[in-house]
C-alpha cells in the first residue's frame, strides 16, 4: 500500500515512516517543516506544504491508499487560550482533508486522536473506549469532533477509518527542548543541568507508551479490516500508569547526573489520573506494547545525551 503521512516529519511521524517501510509499504510525507533530527530517506517521497493550503493537500492525497493524519496546531495546555484558532486550524482544515480523501477514493484514514484528553476526569480505571468523553481542554474537544466527523463520513460516503486514541508517547527523536511530553522535557532539562519543573504535587498519573510500540499499533490500524459490527476506535497506551514523581524516580535510576525538581501550582487542564484499557487493541489489532518504562527511559536518555553532545559541537549559525 502507499501511505501518506500528514505531519510525517514530527516525532510520531518519523517513527511511523520507519514502521511502514519495515512492513513493506510505500511512504509519502506531507509536512511544512523538515525533520528536526533526521535527514530525508531516499526511499520516501517528501512533499513540502502547508496543511492549511487545501490545494496542496488535495494534490498530495491523489493516488494514495492510506492517509495518516498527525498534523495539529495546538497543545492541550495552551488550546484554551484561543479555541477559535483551535477549531479553525484543526477541525476546518481536517474537513477539507476528508473531502479530498472521499473524492480520491482513499481506502483507509487513520486519525491520531488523544487518549489523554478526550475522556476528561475518569469515572473508572482503566479507561475503556466506551468511557464518557468530557474533555477539559479545547484540544480534546477538537480531537473528539474530528472523530465524530469520521463516523459521519463513513456513514454517508463509506470512507473507511480507524481512530487511535494515543496516550503519552515518548522515546528517541522527541524534541527534549520543547514544551510537550513530560519524559522528553524532563530529560532535556537534565542534560542541560537544569531543574525539572512539575505542575502540582507530582501525583498526576499518566499512561506512557514507548514510541516504537505506538507506531506498530498505527501500522496495524491501517492494515485492520473492520467488519460491520467491529470497532474502529482504539486506545493505544501501555495499559498502566505512573505518577510524575514515579517517573522522576525511574529517571534517577537511568541518568548519571544529579536531578533537581521544582514544584509549581497545579494546572486546571490536568486531570488527576489517566490510564487506558488497551484490551480492544490486543483483541482486534493483535497488538501489545513490548518495551517497559525502564528500557524505554534508558534508550531515550542515551539518545538525548548523544543529541546534546552533537549540538554542542556544531558551530553557531551566522546571518
């Protein structure tokens, strides 16, 4: 199959490229920016374009079998600052993408949703796909809105789709100097000999899944053929949770430097606990995560250290 990855030069997308190639598929990447940490691959078609440019997106969709939608303009912690922008840049542009997929007879649409935000405060744990959806941030609301439109497009026009409600992926190639991804940010601060900042008391619990496990699930999601009564929405996580304090303690076992932690007031968008039930993915996709937290942290820390050393050796750019 030929797969197009919208936003394929980001953290998840770069690993997904590798997983699709390993599974024997052709890959095209549509992205506004090049990959931050890897050079282009010779056997991948790279299309430079803006997701908001509907003509560019439509041209990229032509002739492909699968479309993965990973591009998003907002983050959970900042999306409430401008919900209008969140809707305009994500929901409306995704509807244009769906229109192109319908017109060009795309066989499968895989949407990376958010298992960490769409459920809101859990009523039971672990959280199944049937759990009520009460997002506490605009990011989660727009992700859920796109899920509903996918169901509509399938009902009206037969567009086949799968939704992957991803928990908290981490691993190599995740920008350790960004504002998203607790494990990556923590390791980025540590390698720079900066303190870790934790919002609240550190007892917030999240479900962390190693990136190579996560993208394996995304490949299986595209290959999955759902029957009339079979599900199209899957939680993708590790299936168990760790508090931020536990993450810090596990990091201390891996890194070879001192770790300093600062605590700040909690944020209203953070639910106290989020752990996903991944039983449906195990049954229908025949998928299970294989890399535990200790091994995943060791791999990620090794990459962060090597990347930081390389950046230190590079000369500063001049204008």
